[in-house]
C-alpha cells in the first residue's frame, strides 16, 4: 500500500508541477503583454518584470487548486490508460480506498499551501504595494477619488475621521485631513497637514493648519445671529501629535485584498473595524475562505477521481483534461458567485466560504459511489423491471 501511495503521489506531483508552471507562465505572459503600454521613462521594463515577480506567489495561490485538478486528472488518466488503475483495483484498492489515498497525498500540498497563504503571499503583496507606490505612485486597493478614509473614537467620547490623500513606500502619509466631532455629529475642528507618520500609537503630523470651531457656532448658525466672538479660530503648528488606533500595518491592510493577508493580520484588522463600529463582513468571510483553502485542494483531488475513472475509448486523456478544465473553471466561478451573493444577502460567513466546497465534495463522492456500485445498481434495476415476470 505504501509503495502504491508513493508511486501515485510521484505521478500526481510531477503532473501538477508541469501544469502549474505552464499556467503561471501563460498568465504572466498575458499580464506582461497587457502592461507593456505603461512602460516608459518613469516606469522601465525592468520595473514591470520586478512587479510581475512579486505577483508570482499571489498568482500561484490562485492557480494552485485548478492546477492540482488538471494535474491529478492527467496523472490518473495516464494510469488508467496504461491499465495501472486496474492493477490497483485487483490488488484490493477500492474506489473509496483510492480517494483516501489521494487525501493522504494532499497533506504535503496542504502544508505548502499554508506556507504560501500565511507567509509568502502576504509578504509579496505588501512588497508589491510598496513597489507600486514607489514606481507608479499609486495603489488600487481601498482607495477612493479623495484618498483613504478611516473612522475611530476619541479619548473624550467623540469621533474622529481621518482622510489620507496618499501613501508613501516608507509607510508615511501625505496630504492629511482630520475631522473631529464632539458627539459624533457636531464638528468641532478640522486639521490639515502636509505629511505624517505613525509612531507608537500616535500620528505625528508636519505643517499643520487647524480650524477650531467655537461651541457657540451651532446656535449662532441656527439662530442666524452674528456673535461678538469669532466662530472659527485658525492655528498653525510645525508639528502636532494625535493619539490614534490606526497604524501603518492597518493602513496597509486597507490596501490589500483580504484573502491576500495573513490570518494574524486579518484578525488585527477585524478587531480594529469592530472597535470602530465599521463593517467587517468582507474580512470575516476572507478568514473562513482562507481556512477553507486547504479543504479546496482536497476537493480538487476528489473531483479528479471520478473524471479519471471514466472509460473513454478514443482520446481519453484529452477529453478528461478538457472536462477537468471546465470543472475547475466552473468551480472557481461558483466560488466567486457564492462570495458575492453571500455578502449581498448577508449569509453566514461559514456558509459563504464552505458551501461550494461541500457541494463539490458531495457530488464527487456520489459519482465515485455510483461508479463503484453501478453493477449492483444495474442488477437491482433489472430485478425490479422483471419482478413477478419470467425473463424469457
């Protein structure tokens, strides 16, 4: 049994490696061709290649399940074509036994996927965002036309809204605006700064202009009366420090796609969102999707089994690979659809993340069971049709 498992693992790993490398090369080539029009004096070709190199872990993270599905189908279909699966069956390995063997083979893949998900991909995404800021001066994630917006409570029981116009690769920020509300509704001050940096739970701002609104301004505007004292006072400071729960790491977390963050970073960011009464549904679903990612690899191997068991007399391997590509693409689309529909209709995060995997697993196991018991089912159907009658 151990020899058969090692042989099967070697075949699957070899086929999967070839498929994943081919997919990585193909998608990278198309991305480079699509980005060639951005190359110029400020953004040379070497910078484009550097960004694509940083995108490799993320691309591998996305392509690994489909690559594993196609690679497993290639390996199992090759074994079936050489009648080696028949030898497996004759040696006493049932269809479900082969499924369990595939699940055991998936253990090193799951370990590698966890390393990719929790270490390589978050690190590469952070470096890619920094490189985009340095080389292109922009990043896409979480940015509005007016910059990045954050909300947090103040130590006096009010509320503070922070608007950051631009991020820098060093973690510093440029073009800051801070709006402070005494009771969550009444604006009491607005500060504007040229630059700022986060240091030990504090935001240190440079060249600050503060517009402080008088408490009497609200009544004066409501009564349409001119007060003797000015309703607003303007002050300028070369440097000003504000205590904040926002950090450079949480600022980067706003840029990254939730699935590209590590579980620790996601937990910290979700805690920040909860404390500031901000919506965190997308991040919570991302946690469950990351937890379900190893299970997705097991599902891919399970789907490959019934496709490979199919008996096709002509062009068997090609037909099976084509079916596998369709299945992998369909699974990816359903998974993404479940994410969007779940967020739209407020489904529980566990359902949103695990439902496509569970459905695919049940369908695959059902197909294997039907193939295993097709002779018994055919015999029972025949007995049912001829029940009470003479077969002659």
